[in-house]
C-alpha cells in the first residue's frame, strides 16, 4: 500500500526526508482523532513528524531495540 502512495510524488521537489514523510502522511488521509501505529520506529523521528503534520492524531511507536524509543 505505501509503495503506491509515492506514485506521482516529484522526488526532486520532495528531496529531503522530512518533506517526503510529510507528503506521505498527508496522502494517508489520517484525521484528527485517528490512531497510527509505527512498528520499528527507532528513535521515533517519523512518529514525531506524523504527530506534527496531522493535528489530533494519536501516534504509537514501538521498536524491539532497548536503545531506540
């Protein structure tokens, strides 16, 4: 599903990682009050960005590494 979400995104325009993630999150059509689960979130950078881009969404990040979250 996510692979298709990138279709039509100008990678030159969305060259930096943060902008690409922000565009992806917008395309997911998450709404305020929704819940997103990020599995393998590492240090949670994408989870934090999602919470900033989609106001009111609850983000849960999990990672098996004790050094991560």
